[in-house]
């Protein structure tokens, strides 16, 4: 009896007919505990990835990691410019909001509240765009919106208060989260990594016990490192070139992964190879 026949016999719920079918069904049931005894691999898709899909998967991962690096770059600009406040990480801002509220720091309280509200509004806009715009044009549309917002932040610098000039950056980073990419079961391209670090620790625990997935753990670690690299690069640029030039660098860095992803999504899908 072939493996395919055993699998069909164990998965189908049809009653056995005849002596031979009864033995086949019994054999399938006898093998069920053996298949269940194999330790599951955490987060691995059931269907194997075709060889033709692997280059595109790697390209999508690189583009998403680049987006994460850009978000670290932009957030570092905001953190330095706003005395430690974040424009992407709302957990820290929420804590700072509570401290400002209790400490009666009115100006800082209003600024943090404005940042949180802007981030929520950016998520709202990004979601609406994702619903209205065709999927093939989503990356291009949000990319153009982000580019316009970064340009407006540059234009506002020196003309309004520093906090107000950074709000377009917060709006852009919130909208960017709509472009998150799922690659091999790992969500890439987000502007925050707290959950990523938790998943990395969980993945390492599964690997220690004989399960888990090495590729997923590598992607999770690469996500954190890309954010770290982006923030470090922005800090160096700020110290060397100043605020406006650093934002122009961020604008240039932003167009690279978005252009790559737009090309990937607008490219016609390759026909599946039968057999």
C-alpha cells in the first residue's frame, strides 16, 4: 500500500466497505499516533514553498526589512528632536503621557497627546487606503503619502514649534504599518519591535526543544537589527548633517524599498507549474 493510499484512508471519514477496506482503515488508524508523535514546527506553513517563489520571498523580506530600518531612522530623528519622545512607539509615549499627567507638565502633556492622536489617525488613514485602493497600487499610494508627509516636515521645520513639525513624521510612520509583509509566517515591516523580540524569544525556546524554525528566528532577529541600524544611522546623520539634511536622507531611503515592493506587486504573477 502506498503512502498516498494510507493518507487518504486516514483522512476520509467514509465507512469501510468489505473486509479489505476494513483492514485499510484499521491500518490508517494504527498509523495515526505515529504521525501525531512528530513534534510540530512552530509557525511553518503546511504547503512547501516552490523553488520559483523563493527569490520573490527573499526580495519581499529585504524590502520589508528596509522599511523597518527606515522607521528606526525616522523615529531616531523624532526622539532626538523631541527630547526622547517617540513617533512610532506608542507604548513608551503612553507611559510618558501618564507621567506628564501626574506631574502636571502641561506643554509636554499636550505634545504627547497630539503624537498619540496623530498615530491613531495615521492608522485610520492607512486602513482606509488599504480598503479603497487596489492591492496592486497600495504600496505606491502609501509611499507617495509618506513622501509628501516627510517633505512637509522638512518645510515646517523652523516655521512652527518642533513638536508640530514632527507630527507629519508620526502620521507617515503610522500609515507605513499598513505595508507590513508576512514572509514565511513572520510579520515584517512594522515600525515597532516589542512583539518581534517576544516572538524571537519564543522561537528560540521552540528551537531549544527540537521544534521551531531557524529561518523564522533569523527573520525576527534581522527585524530588530534593521531597526537598530536605522536608528544608529539617523543619529550619526543628525550629528554630522543636521535635522533637515537627515530628513532628506530619510526621504531617499524611503523610496528604495517602496519602489522595490511596488515593482514586485505590479509584476504579473508567474503561472504555476503543474505536476
